[in-house]
C-alpha cells in the first residue's frame, strides 16, 4: 500500500511538472513576442526621428550647432532659465535624464 502511494505521488509530481513546463514555455513565448515588438518599435521610432530631422534640415531649420530641429525657438544666453514640467512613465529613464542634465549644469532646483 505504501508503494502505491509513493507511485501515485511521483505520478502527480510528474503531471504538475509537465503543467509548469507548459506554463513556462508560454511565458517565454510571450516575453519573446514583447521583445520582438520592442525592437520593431525602436526601429520605427529611429526611422521617424531620422525622417523628422531630414525634413527639418530640408526646410532649413537648424540650431546654432548646425543640427536640424523643429518647433524649437532659440533662447538668448542672458535670459532666465525656463521652467518645464515633465511626466515620466519610467523611473529609470527619469533618473538617467536628470543625471545627464545635472552633469551638464542645465538643471536648477531651489536656486542651486
């Protein structure tokens, strides 16, 4: 009787293992699909940004460094800094942008 019980337990464990392996495989497929979609979105974004910059250059919109831009007005060097409000959806992106702005000295907070 004890041997039958052990065999049944082993069978149940094998069934659960197969079930979990199936779930893992489905999850890996979903992750792969999301990664593929992300890569496609990044390519599309790169293309659109390149196209926008090309159109801006074609229309003669340049900044002082000769880089094309659109919908951006030049700011006088002696003018006070502008305030902007930005909403970030990803904390990692926010931290990276703030670090970069602090390192370039382009961000001021409470007169610092």
